[in-house]
C-alpha cells in the first residue's frame, strides 16, 4: 500500500558556510592569487583598507599582526604545539576540492585590473613658468620593455613589400609561431580559413622564413637548422642527409651516421661542429610574457643559538584593516533596510576576512615549522639527508587534517640556506632499507644515483642499472632495477649504452 506520512529524522552532516568556504579558499591561494583576491575585496567593500593607508579612526587588529618576532620563532618542543583554529580544518571531500588554483579565486577577481583609470583634473599649481604640464603628465613615455618575437616578426612583415592580402596571410602565420620561433599549425587549415590556395600560403611562408632571426618560422628542427645552414652557405647533400638522421646523432651512433652520409670520420666531426654552432630555438632570445618571480612565503634561517628560525615573509601578507569610525558614520546615515543590510554585510565580511587572513598566516607558519623540524637534517647536511615525509605525519604532529596541510603546502614556497623550494618538495616517498633500518627518502636516493653517474667519467667505468642496484643495496637501500631506471629517466640521464658511446666519442 502506498501512502503519505510525516517523519522526523535526526542526523549529522557537515554544513560549510560561505565564510568557511572563503577561509578554505584563502589557505590554498598562492601569494599572487591572494593579492588579486584582496584587491577585488578592497574594491567591493568600502569598509576595508590597507594598513598603510591613512586610517579614519579606530581599527581592528590587522592580519599581519601574526608577524611578530615571538610568533615567528619556532620551538622544537613537541609538547608546546599550539592548537589551530579548527574552523579551517575541512576534509578533502568538501567544496572546491577539484578546482584548479585559478578557479579557486572569487568570481569577482575576473574584473580585477580591467577597469580603466579615472581621468582626474590636472593640478596647474605645479605647472612650470612656461605653462607646460607637470612632470610626467601629458607626455608620451618611452616603451622600455623588450620587443617580443611576434612584434619583431610583425615589424618585418610590414616592411617586406607584401600586398594587402599577402600581409594578412603573413600576420596569420606569425600568430602561429611559438616562443621558440617554430610555426605550429597546419598550412592547409590556414589556407582554408583564409580562402586562398595552399601554394600562396607556402609562398608567403618562404618569404617569412627569411626574416631575422635566421631559422624562425620553421616547422621542425631539421628545417630550422637547414635555414641557418643555407644562410651560411654550408648546406650540401651530406649535411642534408645528416639532418634527415638526427636521431642517429642523438644516440651517438656515429658509425651508422657516417655510412648514411657517406663521409669519413674527419668530415663527420666537422659537420657535427657546424651543427653545434647553430641555434635550435631562434626565438628564445626575444622577450615574451614576463615570468612571475617566485616570492617565498616563509623564510628559514639558522639560529645562532642552535636550530632554525621560521619566519613569515611580511611582504606577502596582505595588511588589511576595517575602519570602525567610517563604519559608524555610514551606519548612522543609512535610512532604508537595503542600505542597513548592505552596511552590515560589508562589516561582517571585512571582519571575517581580517580574521581569516590572520588564521591563514598562523596556519602556514605552523605547518612550515613542523616541516622544518622534520627535515632539519636536510637543511644542515644536504639532500642526501632528506627524510621520508607524508602529509599524515605533519597533520598528526600539529593536530590538523591532511587536507588542510595539503592546501597550505600548495603553491607556497620557503626560502632556506639551501635555496627556495616549494613546501611540497619536502614530502617524499619512503624506500625501505635492506637491513631493516630506517627508511630512505626517494629524493635522497635520486640524488645518490645522479652522484654515482656523474663520477663515471673519472672512474673510467659506466654503471649499468643492475650495478647501481647492487651498490645501493650494499649501502642499505633496497630498490628495484625498474625504480632505478625510472629515477634515471626522470633525471634525463641516458642509458649505460648511450653513456658509453658518449665517453668514447668525447
């Protein structure tokens, strides 16, 4: 029988408020993404302002207050590990778990930087006696940045004497050039899209391949090298045969290469020297999009008293405050319910954001301090002493969930006496010891394999993967041959056969 009835059930569930979602997102943002998020909030919320701005009155404690000297010093006493705010400790299956770093930011961030600056009135009191504009105003400023490869090619195309239609074809081809100077894309697709014969596109490409730098707009490495050899008047059938067999040159199989080219050993050595003088990436010398400089979130320095000091980088911490006096003024002037609701929401969001930034800084400091405590041998003695470490070990030590540690270590960098590393660098897999002792870090084993292979030239012997396994087992590292091969390939080290050829040919 089907029927309707009312039931009351009691259960437990995790409810994530919008404020908690924001706090979780702040944890996983890099310092660049965080700065863009803060800029968006400053534009949206009139009650927020940066600490270095002139305050309007009483303010809340800024988020950067965590950067005090006492809080920055790390203690290795496990019994004194403070409790973190559990409101940031969400599980890995919560919201935004699959979002990429670029998607984690607020939707409002899409408009950051796109608005045009407001045109203000000139202050004529600063004008000179000649009636000119103040310094820097109304004058064309010189463009001091380096020209990109595409700008360089477009300038040459405009001076190549193309007709209007051929110039359009040339610009379309230039748009398909990558940063290395190679033309990517199908010429047939370009011809179909522009509605011109393929022969005409190829004719325009031939002219464009004469642009500087030599070898630009080639469609393959052999074609790029061929263009450079033609300019030097060094392209002949033997050299063309070598370009057709670059795979043999990469394998250092000179016997087969000499047979294919029909030359003797002396001619082969000269041809190889000529190829080495060429540029396989002709566009690499031109400016492109400016690379983002890695700014560390945490600094680790040696403590004169022993141990290590862990400090947050104050330059990456947004210093936000909420102006309570201005809040009081606008709250008193609110008339309608909509205005009062807007002011109340802005005040709540500002207060929560300041607290969330403060908690984010404390969490980063806490996680970083535990990582440094676990990997102090690496900081003192080098990569060979890097210990196996996983998220659970750090999470258990500081009383947080693994997902929180994972978010904190994503896109965060630490500056140490041994260089700048991403926090995830310190999490390495464990390789068992052959004698039942302590496990070994995979990164340390990779470093040892590289050191062994680097010393082959001095010892006069080339180590096979099997021999490397035997040597590592003699030192107490139980590792399989396929693991050695995987680590060697990850380090881009050729096989023992190819290394022998390289040693024979010098």
